[in-house]
């Protein structure tokens, strides 16, 4: 299926948000994801289904000041 991840077209086999995170090798901590302008808590990633054309935003925490 085709998704938009951080404004880039991505082809994925992931059926849910956790599978997408695994596919993209995201770190276990310090990452948040939103789908179609809705923040999805990490606890819901495995049960949150992805649909064709969904817009995913990945936010990575950064240290510093």
C-alpha cells in the first residue's frame, strides 16, 4: 500500500502502525507518530490499522537546548 510518511511517498507492506515502525527501524523510545493529523499513543500502534493513502508524521525527540 502507498502512504505518505513525513511528506514522502512510501510503499509498505505494513498493516498497522507498529509494523510500519518496525519496517522503518524506528527506535523503541523518543518517537511519536500521528496518522491523518491524529496522534496515536504507542500503546495503540499494534492495533491501529493503516489505510491506503494515509498521511503519517513521525516525530523524533531531540536533546539539547
